[in-house]
C-alpha cells in the first residue's frame, strides 16, 4: 500500500466554519487561500510572506498541512495583498474580516486521496465511523527526531532544538516564527504520550489480544459504539484538573485513564510542571481533552481501477472529512489494515 506516491494523490482542503463567510467584506484582516504543492507548511508560509511583502510572523494559519501533497488552507494578514502564483504556492484573496485566522476557524479537513500499490485481492473495511484518533508519524519527524527534541526542551535542555533550528542562542529562539517551530517539537512529545495512553486503553477495553509493539496493530476489528467516544487529557500544565473533570464527564473511564496516564508519565520521568517552559513561556503546553476516536464523515469510494504506476496492483480513490487535528493517514491505516499488516508494504 502506498499513499502520496505523487503529490496529486493526496489533496486536503480546510473547511472553515460558516462565520468565516459572514466576516467577509469588512475588517482589518485580509483572508486568503494558500495552495501549496510538495513543500512543508513553514516553507510555504515563508514564501507567501515574501510574495506579499510581509514578515512570516504576520501571517496567521489554522494548522500545519502535509508536505508531500496538494493542500489548500485559509490564512490571514493585516492590510491589502496581491494575488500570487509560482510552481510551489498560489495565493488567492477570499475577503476581509475582523479576526485573524486561528485553529477555531476550521471545522474540518476534507481529503481526496488515491491509495496505490494494493494487492489484487485487497480488502478494505468499506466504512469509516470511529477510528482510533492517533497522531501519525508525520507529527514526529524523520526517525522520530521531533519527540527527542521535545522531551529535551521539557527537561530544560534547548541545545537539540537550537541545533535543529540553526539558532545561535536561546534568545533567538524566542522570535515568534522560531518559537512556533519549537512549540511543534513540544507538541510532538505530547502527541506520543497521547498515543501510548490510547494504545493502552484500546488494549484493555477493546482488543485485549493484541501484543505487537507496533502502534497501528491496535486498530480494532470491532468498532466501539459511537456513543462511548470519550476524551483523554493531553500532557501539559492543568492535566490533573482535566483528569479530575473526567469524574463528571467520563465516570466510567476516570480510574482507567488516570492510572494509564500516571504509569506513562512515571516511565517517562516527567511531571505536569515540566510542561511549563519558563525560559519561553509562550511555548508552554496546556492540557486539553482530545477525543479517543475520530468521527469520520462523508466517506465514499469514488473509484477503483488498475494502478498504472504499479503494474499488477490496484488503486482506490476515496474521499472523507475529519475534524481539525485528526489524521487522514490514520483513517487509511484503519481502512486498509489487512493490506498494511499482512503485506507489510506501507510507505
């Protein structure tokens, strides 16, 4: 199974809430649609800033998009802009509004994906209802490097981050655009802690037989009822308070989540207070609840045919939408679990 064999195989488009349209027409901020192809979000925003004669930190976005893909995302900047296009990015004005773009602008991401290199007799679940809401590998960097850098920051060692971002000093890291990248390292570490927690819950509650260390082999054959979806606190300051809230929100899960989270935090030798980064307070991580399972909407198989890039194999074209922060690649791993784990050809 192969995804993103071509950038055109993976198309993602942000879906703004209705109030984005209502804001259009007036206000200090110009909204524009940034299309990028085969480059990462940080590079794309940097190119966009240069194209519209702004500093990178002046542009607001809702989220980070896949690198090897064609993506469309809503951005904002103060003042008027000119439209722009080159082989990597395209900028089209969408209107004006009173507020800068943030994660709260987006209700979801719609994906149009071609999955390739499937065996002739591949099987798919043909449905996507509740899928384990793991963070996927692109969150963690090459060789899971982002996780190690994030944990180093948690422990007060900024040298790996400074080296990765080519910063001369901690003071430089406080610059808004670099601090945002440093925050991403922290988020990567928080994300792997969430994955380990969810994996433990799934093993105990839904799939007691799996014992493979591979995270994705914990995808469950039997879906939980959609009414039992629940939140798991992300590691960060305020986590203990979030856990206590579960007494009221998820009384049946409270003890289990508390126990598993404590075990993981102890194994990692980290505490809630470690996520307050006193040297750069703005990158500190606050605990919030993240759904254990992702509710996939609008799933459909558009087409199936022979794969012209991989002779003797099949390809399938699917569409669906997931909430912000959830991963289309995780949905695909759930849908094509047999092809991934039996063929061991995922790339």
